[in-house]
């Protein structure tokens, strides 16, 4: 199991959202937070609100315990839970920042 540290993360103007981090970042310098399913549901609502303003914006769906990232009507990422039961959403291409 990974030694996670509780934190808060933002995605552009969205958030902050509760998350866990091990301090890692991806090559582009953005954070790689992990989320509980409860926080994934909060993120889903926030993204749905953005999609209402900007159609095609990324949205999330949960199917069979897997988080699906959708963009412009197409599933672009599947996020199953990791060994700790946490979800990595938008890793490597979303602009996550840890506060």
C-alpha cells in the first residue's frame, strides 16, 4: 500500500476537492491525486455543471465501480480503483494542482 497524505486539489477553476497524494507529479508538472468514490461523485457534479456551460467538457460516469472519463461523447479514459481503492482521474493530462 502507498503511504498517502491527505490534501486538497484543484482542476483549473474547479475545487478544491479532497484527495490523497504521494507527492508525485507527471512529466508536465501537474499533480497526480487519488480520490475516494465520494470525492469522485463531487467531481462528477462539478464537471456536469461545466459541461452545461461548455458542451463537450469532460464528464465522468461510474459503471461497475470503474470511473469513465468522457469528452465530446466519447469515453477517453477508464479508471478502475487502485490497490488502495482510490481512483486516479485525468492523470497525466488534467491540470491538477495540490493546494
